């Protein structure tokens, strides 16, 4: 898979992938309020199935935790919280594959459905198999820290997959240097040494591990899960996904009056400032999305001759019909009655 045009955008990573590190950070010095302010993450968002976060926010998360005491302990606590479920349905498909080699192939095939901030590949060279991570975006501190984390998580997932520690021969880090105490903890977990200064993070294993059966191999379940994954449609662009989510939240609230940015942000489990910032990043504002949503709905409602103009105004959240008239003139340079007559004549 090639790098997407905007490799660190909204919706890069399913929150199931992020939750272990989120929970661990609350144990090692962060607070929910701090994470929301710094990253835009809320507990509701992290715990809701189908939600996602940006790759950039995960980099910022690790930079935040790196500045706190006991960083290495935080990382290993987060790593140990991972199992197949943290990869969503992709993890379940991998878990039911016959052998480790099949599970790795399954992950390579479907990984983009839950994580588009990096690409993982497997290379077999002689008696070694190397799992390589190539992370998209600039090589910031958070990026290289996450690469180390991803390699440790790979070792954890392979352990849960086969229910025995994989034969790790070595690991590579993109970091130019690593504090000795941190290196000792990570090497103890891996059971092998770490080489720093690599172009890409990697985990090296004995190639014989590829033939290891998975602990819960089930051909029927594997076929089912892979069939489901095959039918998953391509992810919409981050812009389309965010703005359509905002439009849907606006539509659901219009009958109670004009919705506010804060109300819509709460319904999407996003911080108010974060939603505002993301909309600006997509060259729009909440007011603009609200206005265009009302315009689209007005056209649809006016096409229904059974609705009076007063009812259309109410469905659009206008307390006064005069406000609806002024807005409609701005949208179409005509009155709602004039637009309805023209639409009827065209049909």
C-alpha cells in the first residue's frame, strides 16, 4: 500500500488500536482532561466502536507521555494490553488463520482498514523473517517513539496469537539513541537486543516460527471474517467523513432549534476546540456546514408539496419564518414560494 496523499489525517487509526495506550497513559500520569485538551481524544470517542483518530494525534500522544516520568513502564503497560481485539475484525481474522504465516499475510492484506498511518511488510531472508514498519509522515519524535511501540506490540500480538513467545532474534529502532534504562526494559521484554539508527523499525524472528499453528485456528471463522473484510467499502476521504458526520449531527438536532458547535461536538464525542480546528483544516467552519446543510434540506423539504412553508422553517430549526425567508433569499436569490413554483414547473 502506498502512502496516502495526507498520511496523518483524521480517521487514520481505529480507536480499538489506540485504547490500550490511552488506558495506560491514565495510569502513568495523564488525565482525561489533559488528553482531550492536547489530542482531542475523549473517553467516549475511544470506547465507541467505529470511531477513529488521526495519525498526528497518536504521535502527539507519545510525545506527551515521553515528557512524563516512567515512560518505559507506560509503553510496556500499553503493549501488554493488546490482543487480537485491539485490531478489530482484522485481528479476529488473523487469530483464526491456520498458521502464523497466514496470520501475517492476513494482516498485510487488511491492515489499512484499521490503521493507515504506517505500512507493515514481512520479508523472509534465509533463516530469518523480518517484520518491517514504515511509518508515514515526518520523522518527528512521536513518530519514532511510535515505531518502537509498534514493534513491541507486534511481539505481544504474536505471543497471544500462538500462545508462546516468538523466537525474537533482534529488533531495529529508528531512534538515533535510546536511554540505557529504557533499552534494558524493552530488550528484556523482547528477549533480544535492539539496534538503533535504522531506516525503518523492524522485528527479526526465526523463520521457523512462520509454520507455528495459531492457538484458535478455525478455517470456517477465518473464511467468514475475511469475507466480511473483503466487502468493506473503501474509506471515504477524511474531509468527507468528518463533514458528513457533522451534517448528520446537525440534521438530528434541527427540530430543537439551531444546533451549536458544542452540541454537535458532544454528539460526535469530540472536543469543541478539536472539531473547530479540524473543520478549519478542511477549509470550512461550523457555521458554513450548518448553513449548507440547511440549504440542502430546504430544497428537499420544498419539493414535498404537503409541507407548508411554516413547517419547512420549523424543520430547519428556524424559530421565525422570516429568518428562513432571509436565508433562502441568500441561498437562491428568490423566495421559498418562487423556488417551489419553479421546481414544480421543471418536474
